[in-house]
């Protein structure tokens, strides 16, 4: 019953939440932002019901990743796992042409806000693809959106089971250009939930690869980012 009342309350507040969220976005867009500033905005943009933007990341880890991606001067970015759109805010500030972000669920009310994340004057376009990344027809949708383009950066942060992250890696790595980056979130072994199994996949996939790990504290619970640099 409490969840029903919560959803009803959020629905009734949609016009006001939309107003607050877009006002917050205008504040963010008032001037160019450094990578560090963009990360800070992604972590505390604001909770506005259906228009909440937030990222659950360690600041030092996601900042290191954003700098590695920025060094690629990326044109196109592919993200598996939109969640609350916080990392999308970061990728939209870095990509010069396109960000494709995928998730099982995108709230239609929030779509215009997420599509408006690129900075003013940026030619970058945000595309939200809703569906199961493990389905063959979904992969075909991604391929159609990309056309003959390759992505500079693939961020895998969706299904955290070992089988799920392995399938996303095997299905979507072919879309990454030579010299690009593939990144995984939650590579630390100590996780708060048994379903967070990225560590087990990461341990198996990283031998023989050119990798980097961004870990704030080796003793922490959860988080950690691992990247694979695709051979040029």
C-alpha cells in the first residue's frame, strides 16, 4: 500500500518536479563544466520524483574513468544500464555526436530531461533504448542506431550477475572501435548483494588484456571500475 501511495504522490507532483528538474538543468548548463564539476553534478543533481538524476558511484573512481574516456575525444558512447541517469549526464558532456543508453525501463516523463543533458551548443544527441540488452532483437536495434559507426566507449553497468555481464560484454564489444575502451562497474569482490557478481567475470576476462582498475579503497564494500583498452 505504501508503494502505491508513493507512486501516486510522485504522479501528482509531476508538473512541479519537471519544473524543478529543468530549472536545475539550466543551472548546470549556465557555463562549461570541468570533468570534476560534471561528476559532482551527476552525484547530486537532485531528487525530483520521476525526474531524479543521480549516480551511485565513488567520486574518485568515476572521475578517473571520465578522464580516461575524455582522452579518447569520443564521438559515440554506448551505455548498458541507464538507471537514474547520472552517468548519462557525464557521457553526454564528453561525446561529440551520440550517446546511446539502454535500460529495461525508461520513464516516459523523464525522457525529455535525459535527452536535454548535452551542453548548449553541443551536437551530441542522446538516444534512450528501452528493453532487455540480452535479447537478440535488442542488439539489432543498437546496431541499427549505430549504422556504420563504431563506439569509442562502452560502459557495462546493467545486469550484475556473472552470466549477465558476460553476455553484455560478448554481445556488444564488437561495436567498440580499435583503441576504444570497455568499462565495467562493481568489480570489487566484496559486494553488498549476492547478485553483484561482476568480480567473478572480471577476474576471468582481464588476463591477457590491457586493463586499468579504478578503486578508491581495496577494502571497500562494492564499487570499483575496471576498463579494458581495445587493441588499436
